[in-house]
């Protein structure tokens, strides 16, 4: 089990683990997950690590078919300006490899914002901590476990 799955198990929330054969040539990990799990892409969310340009990192959780709106995200976290974090820094801080970064069970807890569209989903899918592994859970449970807020951050 991954730290993400262990976090959900320890919290005793309702969740379902979904595994699929990951294709290393897939152009988009999130779209691949939606296709292979036969789930609407609006319910599959990607996890991005964002930086304020200094030493502060954040986590953005948004639908795989959308892009992070940096201005909306900066507003949501109270920063002047943000950008995607360096890949190596994101991997070192979260303990996960890119394409398998989960909002759950990260090495260091980071301020997390989940796109407001998740609130209309009964369940959502996020990375389970490695490529080819997703965890399905209620948006409220994800927010509780990550101490996240909901805000419109995607376009």
C-alpha cells in the first residue's frame, strides 16, 4: 500500500482503490486514468504542486481536463503570484513521482485547494500515490484529510 491508501485506511473513511495498467507513453496521466477506469473525466482530478516563487509550496487538485488558473489559485491561497513548482522539488517534498502525486499521505503537509467543481461530485478520483493507481472518495473526505479548502481554481 502507498502512503495515500494508508492515510485513507487509517482515517476509516469510505474509499475504493482502482488499479489499471499504466502506459508509460500516455500523454496525460489523468486522461489515461479516466479512460482506463471508464469514468467521466470531470470526476478524475490531478494533483499539482505550486510555488509562490519563494519557499512556500501549495497543492492544487483540479479536473484532469482543465488547466490551473494561476491567478485564481494565488487568490485562493493569499499569495501575490504563483507558478508550478520545480518537478524535483515537488517530488522531494511530496514523496511521490510526478504522474503519481497524491494529495493524500504526502511527506510534508502543504496548504491544499480543491477546485470547487469537486463539490458537485458524489465521489472523485485522485492519484493513489503511483501511476496506475487511483483512489475514489468523497470530496468532503479528501478535504477533511488534507485540511483543504474549495475554490474555483481551474479553467
